[in-house]
């Protein structure tokens, strides 16, 4: 009976070492993915929106759909 518990304890000891390795591996993968996303986000902010390029942008719906339309929201007396 003791040998079964020793075998189980050896298995648990191995599994905790495996989980420690797997967690470290997954942590590095997530770190590299987050770093890549952050670099892409910085690229988008600098290249596509930087240099006052946003001043040249005009919305195709500007003026067509106002937030307050007096024809729709008129006060009834």
C-alpha cells in the first residue's frame, strides 16, 4: 500500500513540475503576443494617425445625421 502512495506522490511531484514548465511556456507566449499587439497599436497611432493626418479626414456622414434634428424633436405647444 505504501508503494502505491509513493507512486502517486511521485506522479504528483512530476505533474507539478510539468505544470510549472507549461505555465512558464504559456506566459512567454502571451508576453510575445501582447508585445506584438502593442507594437502594432503604436504603429497604427504613429503612421496612420500621426503628423496631423486626422485634420485632413472628413466624415462622409458629417451633417447628414445630426444629433439634434429640429424637424424630429420639435416642441409641441
